[in-house]
């Protein structure tokens, strides 16, 4: 069935932005405020717990990352929440601290002081970039934005504080076409690379996920380190886009972790449901992203839970790290 074309006017976009802001990202998907905190196992082979996105002892620590624009006194403030569509669209923001001033001191995590994830709410677009910090405490970067509703996630660790992930919405003006609802997809093709996902997500417990990379039918055994590892995984819950940043088991140079074709992750998702999963990997100097859609065990009917047999070419590559 063809989806209708939606025309977004400037006034309509403003109304949508203010409506989304009131909900702070919690208007979509299941409510999780009463859910018990997830206990992460930190004893996997390969070292300490590398998939913890941080948090604090506050009640907000029980809420999945990225659903709030403010947490523990820290706030993500966008300079322009209604940008135009296009390539290399300037995006600028600040992280204000408990004192109301822009934060200027951050701890380096995975070789960067801040990771910015941008994804369209219909999961049809994904970007992982690393903005530059100015002397005034503002961050800036560029994004390739199509018209529609986008969600931005700032993943960072202020000096002297636990890691945080804050989220805010971008309403990109212009004509857009809604994509069809995502279907279960465990195989992705991007730039001639085929990536397969094996393993099942489980609510409230660590699940082993194995991502296998091939090129021209042959296993890729010389993946390159990217941000200190052979792959980065981001999982977003369908609907509200609750955020989970995952890192692989082991790291380059530890004597046991091989540079492909398999990259193993351990991930604990906050609830049952469907998740959009994005793998960043680097080969021959280029960072590429493979996208998947998977459900937790027992979610949906049996047919929906079956892995897709069709390889989807939905990903992107970046020769330069923003």
C-alpha cells in the first residue's frame, strides 16, 4: 500500500515541536517509570562492563536514556529546533549544567567527549557524529537532514558526574513521505558489505548479539578500530526511541579479540518490544552503518518474530568522522 505524501507547513511544524517538547520524548511507546532497574552483568570475557550508558542515583536513572531533555540538572538546548532540510545542515547546541551555565568540561569516552546520534522517528535515517566544542561551551556539527521528525541524542559524561544521554526533537520542514512500518530485518547490505545479526534481545537481562561482516561473499577479517573498538551498536526502542548505546565484548589489542568477521555485543534492553539496531564498523578507512530491526523474544506473533530472509540495503558510509 502506498503511503500518502505529507506536506509540512512552517506553522504546523512549530505546533508539532511545541507539542513534542511538552512530552519530552515520552509521548511514544510504553511507559517505563515503574519498571525495576536493569541489573547488568559485568563479568563477560573481555573486561569490564562496556555497554553501560551511565546514570545516577536519582529516580531518573531508572528511565532509559534519551527520553528526557533534562536530567540531574543537565539540559540539552538546541539553538534551532526547526532547521531546513538538506545536506550539511548546521546544528548547534549546548549542555547546561546545574548552575545554568554551559558545561565546558567533559571526560573522554570511547575517544570522544560527546557522541551525537541523529535518527528520524520513522527509523529511515541514522547518523552518528562527533561535534566540536567551542570556547563558549556550545557544540556544533552538520547533519544530512530530510524533512520530517528527527530525534537527537547527546551521549556524554560531564567531569565529576556519571554518564548521561539526553534527547531533543528536531522538526525539519519540507515535503516528506512517511515510510512503511519497519519489519523484522536481520540482514543488511551497505556499500557491498553484507552484515548479519544473530541472537535474540531479552528484556531486563544481557543478551549476546553477534554481528558478522562479509564483503563479496567473503568474511572480513581485517576490520579497523573505530573509536577504540571494532564496532559500535546503538539500539532504539520502536515508538519512543528509548536509547541504548552498546559496545562490543573485548577490544583491539587485548590478545583475544579478532578484527572480524564477528563482532560480539552484550545488550540489555529495558522492555519487551521491537528495536531498531544500528552497527557502525570501519573497513578500508571508511565508517559504514548497517541497520536492523529486531524484537525481543516473545514479542508479537510468530510470523513477526521470524528473521527476514531479504537483505535490505539500508545504511550509509562516512569517509570522514564529523
